[in-house]
């Protein structure tokens, strides 16, 4: 265990300040994430150094398409989550009630990332906010050794949490589900509102963190074109038209195995809507081989980065990330490269 960051004592209770829920936790009780416990009036993380998943991934898997494209990222997770998504694809670790995992130190994670020649460390698979203490200690060491840090997050961090991790966070994939439909969040995610996601995005943007957005399209329950247009307008107005936007195909999972999978045509129509509404980089997700996995110049439509699934097989950019045909500057952090042949 490790004493938690960001909590307040309340006459024997404690109030966690890491995520939007701000759980009030009685003596001996757990927060909603099931990995933070009140022990004698102090809040402790039960998953510090308990790594349940540890892999070398393509950065495209996060997905981060405009952040060192083609590079690899050392990816780690603990058990636990502060959401209750009925469709979670990592439910076996996110919804696990018992602490499990391999004992690891931040130093070991950084050494492993360097040994595997990765460009970054990604805190992913489950919500990294609930493992902030370990993520922060690791991110500080990673930064000293020239590694980048990325979060794959549901956007639940409080402003206080972003203030803590922000100086060490280089990029974040922030996940929406169902075009940010409020009723869908309540019914299928156990979340009262998506408002905290918008607030977190504004704070991350203010701190200069590279942002990419995902949006899971769920047939019949989270596929309203009106909701999509409203979400895209907010992104364009507040984050900018160059923000990469990944529209993900839904597949039945966890307790929603009787749901329908998203038709490819629905994703394609959503991409067209997002593009018409002003986003320059709208991508398909969970459709391997689809041409909208690729990066095109929004000005002249030149193919710039050719992807096959999570792998970059061709790069057609100048050294300063411009389109070689028309000279348009493409908003990419770092240099694009071909993916390693094997991982």
C-alpha cells in the first residue's frame, strides 16, 4: 500500500480528490474504484506497484495517430476502474474486486521501457487516474530518461489531479462513449454525466498536453447524429479543428453481449459528419484495413501515413511534417516512422 495523493480527512472519513466522484469513504471502506481504502483515517492506494498488465504496444493502439506515429509504447495497468461500463473490453481487470498483479517499481518499469526501445510509457487498459501515485512516480523517472508519458483515460481526473500529473504528461487519449449522450452514461456506464470529461479536456489543453479523442458508437443507444454534431462542434470550438478524432466501432462485450455491433457504414457516415462539421482528422477505429485509418492531407488529400491496423507501413511527409505535395503543415508531435516489423 501507499498513502494516497489528494484526499481530505473528514472526522474519520476521507474524501478522495482524484476523480470527479470525490468519494467520501468511511473507516475501513473502499472507494468506488475498489482500490483506494480508508485505513485509520488515511487514504491508501492498494494497487501501488501491482501491475496486472504490461506490454509493448504500437502507439497507434492507444490510439495516438499524431504523436510519434509508428513508435512503440511500454504499456502498463493495474486492476480497478471508476466507471462501470457494461460493454468494457477489459472488464476482467477493470472490474476485478481483488488486488492482483506483479510487484513492480517505477525504476523497473522505466528500465523495461528503455530496454525495449520504446518512445514512451502509456498508462492504459484501465483508468490511470485510480493509480495516480504509481503513474506519477514512474512518469517523473521516465521524463528524466527521455521517455514520453501518455494516458489513455476516460477523462475523469479532477483539476487537482491534472495539476499533479500535468507537468509530466505529454499526450492523452480521452475517451467518449455514445457521442457523450447523458442517458447512455447513466444507463450503461454508471456515470451521472459526461460533463467532467469536457472540463478535464479544457484543463489538459490549457497545460499543453497533446490530445486525441475517441468516441465509441453504440447502435441504437449511443449513435444519435445530433449528439455527434454537438460533440464535434464542442471539439472544434474548444480544442481546435486539427484535433484527431477516432470514431470506434462497437462490438458486444461483458454484460452487453446481446447488443448489435456497429455497422461499418455507420462509422463512415460519422466520419463524414465530423469532417463536414470542421474536423480535419477524423479516423475510423476497430475496422482493420479501412482507408480512414490513414492520415491524409486535409488540403490536397495526399496520402501521408499509411496504416495497416495498428502498424505504420508507409510515411510520406517532409522532415518538418509537411505534405510533400502542397506544403501544408500537418499537426504531428515528433517524427513519423515505419512501425517495427515485430513487437
